[in-house]
């Protein structure tokens, strides 16, 4: 799984499963009222939401300091 910073740098649409659990609430509040697309199954049921890169990048920019601090902490703990 790519980090939020890697997704930001890739400038790609982001799937709901790409957002870590600890950031889902913040991202969900930011996305309230925004447009997104969805992956659907054969019966038309939504499997997963897909968020546009521009919206993800806006949210990331607003939370950049905290996100990158968490990434640094994770990297230190892994080594």
C-alpha cells in the first residue's frame, strides 16, 4: 500500500481503500459534498468509492504537516 505522500506525488485518483483508517474521518469530512466516482459490480452495487486526484491533493495540502509527521514516525518505528 502506498503512503499518502506517494499518492499525492503520483497525482492519481485515490480509492477509499488507499486512505489509512486513522485519516478516514478527516478525509470523509473534507469530501462531504464533493464529487467522486465509484466502482460498481455487475448488479450495480457500489464496491468502492474513487476520489478525484485534485480533491485528494487539496485535502493532503491542508493536512500535509501532520501526514508527513506520521510518515516519519512510522519510518522510524519500522527501522
